[in-house]
C-alpha cells in the first residue's frame, strides 16, 4: 500500500498455507518417477533420462551404454512361494544391482521382473562385459526369503550408443534383441547387440508377416507319416506333420516358422486348423488307423 505521496506503507492481502498440497504434489511427482516396490527409477523416469542423455551426448559426441535384464525362473518363485515372496525377491535383486552398478550408472525397474541399467560415458566392451558378468553372477547367488532359500538367474542384453542406436527407442530395441539372444542361447549369460541380430530380427519379422498371410489363405498343409507296428508290419497310425510351401521362398521348415508362430497368437490358429484338418482326413481312413497331432505347449 502507498500513501498519497507514493510512500510505501506496507502490504495488505491474504495468505493460504499450501504445505499439505505441496507435500501431496511432491509425493505424486515422486510416485510418477519411482518404482513403488523397489525404490528404483521406474519406466517413465528411465525413458526420460535415456532420451535426455542421448540428446545431450549427441551434441558432445559422448557414448552411453544400456543394459536390459530380466530374471530367469522368477515365475517359479511366485508360483511356489507366493507373490509376497516374489516381491521380497525383487527388492533384494534391486539392492544387489544398485550395489554392483554404484556410481557408474542408474538402475531402474521397468515392471515385472525386468530391470534396466543406464551407463553414461561407457562404451568399452571389456568393461561392460565384466560388469554384465558380475551382475549375472551376483543375481544368481541364493536368496533367503522368510527362512526359505530361492535361486534364480538373469540374462543381460547390452547395447551402446551411438553405435547401436542414437534414439531412445532404437537403443532400447537393440538392447532387447541382445537380451532375447542371451535368453535363447542358454540363459544366465549376457550378449552384446550386433548387426547380425538386427538382420535376424528383420528376417523373423518378414517371415511372421508372410506366415500370417499364408494362414489367412490356407496355404499350410498336412503331410502324414505312417507309424508302423514292427511285429505285424501294419500301419497303426498316421502322424500329422505341418508343411508350408511359400510361392517365393519354396519349402520352409517348421523349425523356422513354428517358433515365429509361437511368439504370438498365430500358433493357436494354426493348431486349431491342423486339428480340424487331421480329424477330417482321418474320417476317410479305416477305423483301425488312428491319427496323431503334435500340439504346441503354447
């Protein structure tokens, strides 16, 4: 307030105590950035950190490594010991990872049994391989949960920017492919991303598209292999074998396309069609001959 001559006289107004509101907003902001179970950075924060890190590093031409991890045999712990034990296991895994990574990077949990490690200014494969191996060895050590012993493992995929990607999505896909390769190899190990993995993933994606078209057009056929009684030399059964002749690629082995089909719901459609066709074909056979159809565990 000012008087008639413009001299300052003081203030007049009202104030509201927003301490509670501020504390609430701070808590909400923290929850949006932190995994509630482990206290690690969550998927959202990791994504923002990775995007910001890559953007800054592109300008200064610095490197950044990304590790993707998921736990082997974690579901078994949940199934046999219960979900509270699974939660406790995830907390212990988080502590081990944080201890190993230390000040070299940031550990986060993406959700479920998936973790991620951001490592700025690190592109030496020897150092990264040593760190990944230490993670595998540490996570694989036994855990004590409510007086019971649990043993799991982990697989690690490693990608390095800018060589394996300069955008967050691209680098994450590269690390994911490396992780998938590590799990496919034998699990309990680590794998670096390579261009061969990208080519294989691209080929698998193309194969999946062609396979879906083939299923829609009914191009998959059944061939029958006789199962013969070795004593009487009589055919007792026919085993149905799935065959696919592609117009461009020729005959494609089930060893190639069945794993592709099992990665999505396509295997269900293929399995139902095979069972139906085998039953229809068997109706035309003598009653003494059975039919066998191998069904995917999926």
